């Protein structure tokens, strides 16, 4: 299970300020800390983009590339910003992402083909709503896969996000158990080892004490790892969660004595 | 997932001393602490028993019953000690346990019938060895179930222990993943909601730093909970592990907002 840092987001006030002031230093510092903590890719979420989406996005990508060669995820729905990022990315790039919403199919999916990038497919209904259960997730995964093939993109480029929901939702626990079921069943459905990713912080996207949030994050992370999740988008500076992810790797690895490396 | 304290064991020097001196106070203190920590049953493991196994066992059961009405597990292979415990137990009792080893089938299993007790069936081969994988565990579970029915015991009395192995074993990780697979498949095999239990401390029954052991224990506990384990035998005084178990319950419960009770 590969760790992707979700720390570089405009919901972080320091990031927002750095973008406004075009000061790359705070970004570089943050990214260095995430890499030191064990991140193997950096998600760039610029938040709402103003009149010149290309400029903010290029600034962020350049700031990240100034300190690491790790893959970056371009986490914006704005096609102009995605394209600007793809143009200036020197290393492996993942578009985060597209769905069956018509606007995304038309404007985002073709960019993966044009720039030879990996792309995350969100399991959302064409109207943007979260599917009801594991079965509907499997149906949507198939549609996502077909859309990707139709766009002429290699299937190895696809990463599926089954959409973890906040546990505070009325059916949050049910939905998140269905996500685990889905992750277990997906490889059989598509008949190849398709990669999966979830945004772990969605789980606790409500007000709650930090200690409680961490407990929930860690417990669900272990369940996701065992279900076979390929990548997890999470706060790389949550030390306890990163340790838990590493412990899971040691428990699930088929090597011998790997747990001694925790 | 019900928490059973494994703290009352003769491998604990203080327990050993209390038994030798026939001093119930340290036992009572330990049991009170386990109950306060969240234990819902107490496993009594008297270790090797001398010439008078009945005496030590009765002493231990009486000491436990002096401070709690919780169910007790009689964790000894000695049939005389098991019978002595069953005679003096006033509350719910679980024999821990029997297997397909001929001596256990002959001497232990009939006691569950005679004293109307629950009984744990270990998934071990008739020669006492651990099965190779999930499939062999399913076959042995079926044999265990048949032996129980043949002995005239209600199937609701059965609790299956699929045998967690130390991760330090050469194929430890493989075996423990097979345990998870087995727990998921068992209800379909037996066609009723049979209960399951594992001894969590087996996982780290080798020398390792305490912090590392706890990480492993917590990660695997979350996986077991999600697989559907009914009961876990563990150190009730490992606060972090107990919290993790409680968090799993909140994540897996189908109720609404249960996570607020962590």
C-alpha cells in the first residue's frame, strides 16, 4: 500500500498564503516533511482557482518538483489547470481524476491520453452522487473502464477510487464496509490487477477530537490494507497512521521476517 | 467482537505465586483491573497442574467469582481440572477447549455435554499440528462440528478457534491471512452463525520490543474484526489494543453515529 500525501491542499492556510504570495518556500518545506515521513507521491490540491488557473497550478507543481522527483497527483476538476500541470510535470503524473459526469468524460479523460498520464476514476454516478452499495460500485467501475478503453487509454493507466464516505453519514458505516467488499471483488470483475486508491481523510471529515479521528483512521486503514488497497491518500504527518500502514505491509507481505523492519 | 482477558495465566509470575500461596487477593485485583478495562469474560489458564489439579483450579475459579459474574473460560487440557472448575462455576462457563486429538475427544468433549457448557474447538490436526491453509481449516471445522453433534451437544455451544500463529514462523503471514479467509468463509460452510475466537498474543509470541508488538497486535486485530471474529482472547490491559477493538466495533456497527461512543 503506497502512501500519497494529501497535505498539499488549499484547505491548509499556509499553502493558501504561499500560493497568493507566490512564495515556494513553505510548499517546499511541507513536501520535504511529507517525503521524510514516508510519502511516495504528492497530491496537489490547489482548491478553487481564480481567473488564471494555469498560473497557480504551475507554481505549485514547480515548487514540488524543486524538492522531489516523486510522482505528483493533479487534484483539481479544472481542465485548464490539469493541462498546465501536465505540461510542466517532469516526473510521473497522475490525474486526480475523472468520473462518469459528462463534463469530466469530455474535458478530463482525453488529457490522460494526450499526456500519457495515469488517471484516477471516481466511482460516482453520472450525476455526481455516491453509489448505493458494492454492486453499484462494480457496475460503475465497469463503465469507467469502458470509457477509458474507448478513449484509447491503456488499462494500466487506470486507478479506481471507490469513494470512502464520512462515517458521520447516516449510512457511513455500511458504505465503508461496501468499499472493502468492492476492493476485494474488483480484480475478478476486470480480470486484471487494477490499482485502487481512497482518500482516507474523508472518513472523519466532520468535527471530532483529533485522538478519536486518528483511532478511526488507523482501524479503517488496516481493514483497507487487508482488502488489498494499492494506494492511500492521507495526511503523511499523522505518524501513528503511517506506522500502522507500515505494520500492515509487514503483516501482509509474503516475505519472511519482514515484520522486523517496522 | 467480545473481549476476553488472557491476563489470568500461570505464565504471569504474580498469578503463579498467588496459586502456590493460595492467596486470592492478587487474582481478585488483576480480574478487577481487566473488568474495568473492558473485558467481558475471563480466561483462567492455571498452567501445569501438580498432583492435585482440582485444588488449584477450584481456587482460581473461586477467586475470580469473588469479584465478577462474568463468564469464565477454563483454559487447561487436564480433564480433572476442567471438571473441578465446571463443578464450582456459578456463572456461564466455556471449556477452552478441545480438538480432534483422540484424548481430547474422549475426555474433554463429553464434559461440555454433562455440564451444559460452551466449548472452544481448536482447528488442529488429530496429531496436534496446525493445518496448512484455509481449506484444511474448513475441513477440520467440519470434523469438529460433526464430533460435537455426535457427542449430543447443541451446535450453539460451539466456538471455533482457527489458530493464529506467531508471525515469526516461516509462513506466519500466510497462515494468519488464511485465518482471516477462514473466518469469512466459515458461516457459509456450517450454515449457521457459529462463533469464532482467536488468541491474539500468539501473534507476537517471540521476543520483540513492546511497541512493535502492540502495533502488530492492533493492525491484525482490526483485520480480524472486519473479517467477522466474534471474540478475541487478549491482554485486557493493553489500553491501545482495547481502544482499537472498540473503534472497530464503532466502524463495523450498522447503527448510526456509534463512532461517537469510542
